[in-house]
């Protein structure tokens, strides 16, 4: 597995995030760069996909804070043989495959809680935005005006997901497997 694309994305995100709090669109440009870059460093159970070449789906629930930047980033990122597809949904639909779910900071608390309940223990990477009181498997945080992320590897393990040690090593903090 190559780490260079992730590091390049992280460096780009770090450069862009210098004033992430001052310009909300810049903050979401950084987050849009991160989201697809996480995918090659996460392993889902084979049964999570319809075929060996099926796309990995990033589902954005509620309002779209990315303004097309997530689609641009996803279009230039591959996860092995899989392309990355971005879906926009008002709420979680059990008929629509979502491998990664992003919950924006302005999400309705009821939507956030129902999504977290529906995905608990399932092979879905929940990504919560900075500002939400609920934390997903990956949670964006803003530290010193930089976009960073925390990882709950214990939750990932309970969901049947494996997160590469390379990605865990780049996280601001990691809740280790085996922790409640």
C-alpha cells in the first residue's frame, strides 16, 4: 500500500488549513481533500460490496458543505480497483450503499443520532464534522486553526473495519482497539 498519496493530501490539507476557521469554505475544501484520501487505508469486509470492482460510496447526509469540492477530490482518488462515488442524501436510506457517511456540523441532532444508531456495528465509516457532540469512527477536529482528525479504532473493530496503522499514525488521537 502506498502512503505517498495520503501524505501529499495531508500536506496539501495542512497548507490549506492555515486559516481554516477564518474561511469556512477553505475548511471544507480541506475536509473534502481528506475524505477520499482515508478510503485506501480502510479495509471493509468483502460482503460490503456488490462486486470486487464496485465503487466505494461516500454519503453526505443533510446539507452539502463542500460545494462540489468533494466530488472533485473523489474523482481523482482511487481505492485499488474501486472508484469513489459521492452521494447526497437527506437521511440514511438502507437501500443505498454507503461505505463512508459524513455528517456536517449543521446536521439535525435527530438525524445524527438515528444515523449513529443505524450504523452501529455495521461496516460503515461514520465521519463526524467538527462541532458535533457525537463522534464517529473518524471525527474532524479543529486545532490551532488546522483541520485534524481523531479515530475511534475500537469502534471500527466492532464494525468489522480495519484501519491501516499508517492512517492511525497520522491521526490527532486514536481510541485503541480493546478500549470500551
